[in-house]
C-alpha cells in the first residue's frame, strides 16, 4: 500500500477506518490460517511478510495522523492497530519457528 500524498484533501480518518477493518479481519483470519495443518512454511513466510507490510503502513499512517494534529483518541486508535499487527506478526513468527523446529534434521 502507498501512503497518499500529504495534503489537506486526504481523508486520514477514512484510511484509519479502512485499515482498522482490515486489521480486525486479519485478527480473525490469521489464527484460522495458522491452525490449518496443510499450511506450508512458504505460506507462513508470505503471511508474515504481508503482516509486516501492513504494520509498516499503519505506522506511517499514525505518523501522518500525528503530523496533521488529529485528536489523541484518533492517535490512540492507530496505536492500537499498530499493536494488533505487532501481535499478529509475533504469532506468525512463532508458528514459523515451530515449523522449522519440527523439520527433521538433514
């Protein structure tokens, strides 16, 4: 995702709302994906990368919200979303670590 140009015309609150919905969906879907016994290590790596990309985007979004002087409650919502992605990334990283440990030694 690309952060829109920083102008007064950008609807940062709408972007935060959209990203929050995406984060909520990911919070529901990621555990189900990781619980699938057929998930491959490659799929878990791809999922981790996608979550990291979202986390980076949300961090930039929070910084833009701060820069443009949005209310503290808005900034807090962005921070909670950052935390959600950090938690998801940690969960996926743990799954990847477990998968690597479970592989037979060569």
